C-alpha cells in the first residue's frame, strides 16, 4: 500500500541528507520522499535530489514550521486525483541510515489507532545542555492538555492529512512540535508515542550548540505563551538559566 509521503525539512545537511533520503525511500508504503531545503548554504538540495528525493527550496531560511507547511502543501498538490491523501511522515534530515527504522511510526496511523504518532528514541545519545528546553516543553504540554510526553521535542512524527490541516497554521521555528502536540490534543485528536531505534546527530556543547538551544528555548516559550497566556508556563522559573 503506497500511502505515505516522507517530508524532510533540511538546512545545511549536505553531509547526511543523502543517507537519510535513501533510507526513507526504503520505508514500506513510502512512494514519495520530499526534502524542503530551507535556505541551505551548502549543497543540501542538490544532494537530496541526486539521492532520489523531490526537492522544494526556500530561497532564505524560514524555520522548521514553515518548512513543514511547505512540504505538506507540495504533497497535497501531488495528491490531487488520489482517492485518499497520503499520510505525512516528518523526519529530521540528520537521521542518516537510521531513518530506515521509522516504519513503526506509520503503523498506528495507517491502522486508524492514532491521528499522530511521535517517536520516542529507544537508544538516545547524551546531548549537551541541561535539558531545560525539554523540561519547558514537557511541562507546558502537560499543563495545557494533561498529557505527559516522553520526548516532547521529537520531530519524527506521522500524521493523517486531517490532523495536519487541523493544526495549521503551525507555530514558528522550533516551537512547532510542542504547539502541534497541544493543538491536536485540545481538538480531540489521538496522539501516541512509539518507541523506535532512530538516532540523530548529538547537539554538542560548543557556542554554536548553545545558540541553537537558546533559539529552541525562545521558540518553545513563545508557542506555549500563546497557548497558555494566563500561565505562560511560568517562564520566570527559567529566567537567567541557559537552555
């Protein structure tokens, strides 16, 4: 059954994108792998196309949420004339060969048991930082919905087209996963985590990694504040701490 479109937002992932695309092309039921090159300065888009993906490019970096929407819109155009729209499987560009292990994310959606699945990596790489961004997202989701996520920031997700459309417009940047979970749960969609042996690049502890986490913290905080203005997830608890 060819019923899955794999969407891979990517920025400056020229060293890993080919392996990720090739692994995704082998997933059962995935007859389309689409890479959204989000303003890369390297050869990410070209490399992805050479590996077998369809590629849509942003001329400038617009952030992960925008890349996900662009990818979904491109799939919708390609789905015109199909009896049923494809399910949307979002994967990070740096999964490399481990992307071949993403099939369990699709199964509950295909079976009608879930509207969105979220990956819970079964073998995690210890990352730098203090876990403040994860804690912020997890506590925010729990306050907003009562549901506690194991890995709230995980970008590996499979959604029905109906669920994706219900969540639009997506939150900006790195707040997209947190907001997506809250918005769908609040609307009564079924969300479940699925353990999978995926792995991506460790973030590290250098200055660039710290800047990345700071941006994550900012975007997650903004997404939560919009959805819980009275509580704003008590961002003051984290004020003065580095993400």
